[in-house]
C-alpha cells in the first residue's frame, strides 16, 4: 500500500487513523455482526452512533442548546435553495458574493425572492474579501448570506460582516472545524462534509431554534423543510448513515488532538510554511490579498501556463496529487485541510523549491 499526499479541494484527505479504524470495523461493528452500512438507521446501535456524533460536534464547537444540529443529504448546493425556502418570510435577502459558491447561492435565492448583491469581489477575480463593516443591509432582509471560506479562490472572512442585527447565514464547507467558532453569531452555519470532515453525501446544518418554523414558502417540499428534520432528529427518512458514522470518528479524532484551538494552531503552522515560501519565491506567487488568505485552500501560479502544467505533472509523478487549480481559474491550488499532515506541506515546499531551481 502506498498513500499519496492528496491536496484535493474535495472530496479530500481524511485522517489515516479514522480510515484504519473504519476498515477494522468494516465487517463487524462492535460485536453487532454487521457493517454500519448494513444496519437499520432505527437500530439501537445506530442511534448511539448518530447521537454520539451530535454530542461530540456540540462539544467541539460549543453549540448552545438553542441551536439544532442536522445531518442531511443533497450537499451544500441543496442548501442554496433550502435556505431561502425556509427563511425568506419577507422575500428579501442580502448576499455578499465572494466567489463561485456564493454566486450560485445568490442566483438560486433569486428564484424565491429579492436577492440583493450587497458586496462583491468579482472585480478582481474574487482575490480579496470586501470591507463588510458598513454595507447597505436591506431594512427588511430576512438574512445576510456569506460563504466564509472561498474554496476556489482561497479567501476567508477573518471578521464576520456587520449585519446590522440581521440573521447571518454562512456556508463553511471548506473551513468547517478548522478553528474555533462563536456559533451565537450565526443563524445558520452549514457545510458539505467532504472538504474537511468526512465522505461526500452528508451536509451538516446548525440552525438557531427560532428559524425552524412551519412558515416556509408555499410549495416547499417536506424534505426541504428544516422543521421536518428537526422534529425527526435527522431520521425523517434514511440518513446518509455510513457517512455520519465516519464524521463521528473525525469528531473524536479532533477531540483527541485537543479540539479546535489546537486544530487552528496546527492549521496556522501548516499554512505559514506554504505562504512564507510563496512570498519568498521568485517563481511561484500566491494569488490572494495576504490579509484575506485562507488557512485551508492556497492558490498559486507561476505566471506561465505551460510551466504550471509542467509543475502539476511532475508533482503528481512525485506523489503530490490534485494540485491543479479549479477549472475556472487555472494555476495551482493546494488544499491543506485538517487531515493534511504538516509533513505533507513541508515536503510539498521542498518539491517546489527543487522545481524552482530546475526551472530558473
Ligand atoms: C464544495 C463546496 C460547495 C458545494 O458542495 P456540494 O456538496 O458539492 O454541493 C459549496 N460551498 C463551498 C464553500 C464548497 O467548498
């Protein structure tokens, strides 16, 4: 067996300890005589798995009792519709558009009401986060929406926008559990887990109780109402049971490591190694305004498309895979999520140095 350093933006690297444990439990989960994949989601054994996962997540993030935790399907993209369907009571929402994912969410919301683009960084290919300290928030906005970490462009909100008292909704798919978070600042925090937490197929939604109502847009399907899933504790229908089980293992892995403070320290150390190199390199350049740089997704270029392609190919051959930038931006992108070991980043930088010398 040989494992590569996987810099994919998602689905992405998972902790090796978690994968090994799952492999050991594959045929017989804790004496049940079956795999978690084969288990009824209504069984006692599974109930313990999903309840423990929720409990551990609540502990890790310090989620207050007046927030519900949901394990749903449909990916982050389904939330682009579910959010306006459930929250647009006045049919007005304000969107801060800092990348493709925020833009998609904005476009989807426009189908259900008046979505206002109150700020954007599209003028400079989403390479920065706009000043959000005094935006023209609509008086009747049902919520203000952000994508907190922009997976494709490598920017992150270091400070949350001033929503002037309106409910904040955040897509945290690519920075979920990467650092401590004050849940009380948000109405909804949600994310697909395939970036930083688990296998594709699960989306986690953390929602403040008062936002869970029957007062949704007419025609909203039962499956797309938060209340359906809150009332049934994520077991209205068959949940993505195996995926939730793996998420639960990743929560334990983070807890064992010391929690989100420690995770943040580790992520800052890793990101610094790469950004320091990019700032000193004559060949490679980071593409993001330094103050807005993400700890998770690090895009960079050589300035020469052929050289970019040569780098990606040689890196792949050397065991550093999925470094090609998003198809809409080109260049390279190293995603260095929680489960990427520091050693992986150090070795990548060594490889980049060598490539720079050879191609000077
Ligand atoms: C990957 C990603 C999405 C889309 O996730 P799906 O689960 O594929 O729908 C949305 N938002 C962000 C920030 C992402 O990184």
